[in-house]
C-alpha cells in the first residue's frame, strides 16, 4: 500500500506526508514540470507537462489497495476500477456509490460553461485550518480502513 498524490497545486501534501509517516506508509508525489516539488519523506516523480500527463502516470502506477489523493473525478473513477481508495482534498472519499453522481455534476457544469451563457461565479473559498483538520481526520479514517482491509 502506498499513498499516491496528484500533487500539482495540491494544498494537502504536507498533511498527507505527516500522516503517512505516522503509519509508515510510502508516499509518491506526482507533479508536472510546472510544479517542481521537494520532499524529505516522499518519492517525487516529475512528469512531462503534457495535458493529463500526471493523471496518466498516476493511473499507470496505481494498484489495488493504494490510496490516491486527487481533485479529478475522472482519475478517481479509474482508480476505483483498480480497487484503490480515493480521497479529495476536501476529505470526501470517492466511492462506487458516489462517483457516478460526481461525474454527472462535473459533466453538467462543463456543459453549462460551454453554453456561452455568462455566469460569473466565485472560485472556491480560501482554504482554512478547519478544512485541513477535516481532511486529516478523513485521511486517518481512510488509512485505518485500508490497513484493516489489507490485514484481512
């Protein structure tokens, strides 16, 4: 079991590393050449800057039982197909029960944007300490679940 992080602009990388170190679980941070990262704990893999290059690299190394941290619902759907665990930076788990709804919402939002109707919406709210705490608690619960499953 490893934790794989789609680390391009990922705000929870340090939380993942700190938590993984407590569980002694290896971490692989994947980023493109526009987001060079350094880590004393994780293996850092710098992938070419092509469109979705990091996503494809992550999918290529993902195995059953791995935990994947990603914001990308498409990547999440594919790692679930590999029997890996998925978690969003908000702390929400990706599951077989919720991924179809998430993908549909993403599709509808994209369709709305492409319709040409000008709709100015605010971006995501600034990340708070509470967001980080919620993510960390959720990651710990997911790690406990994954470790239990691996032992049985």
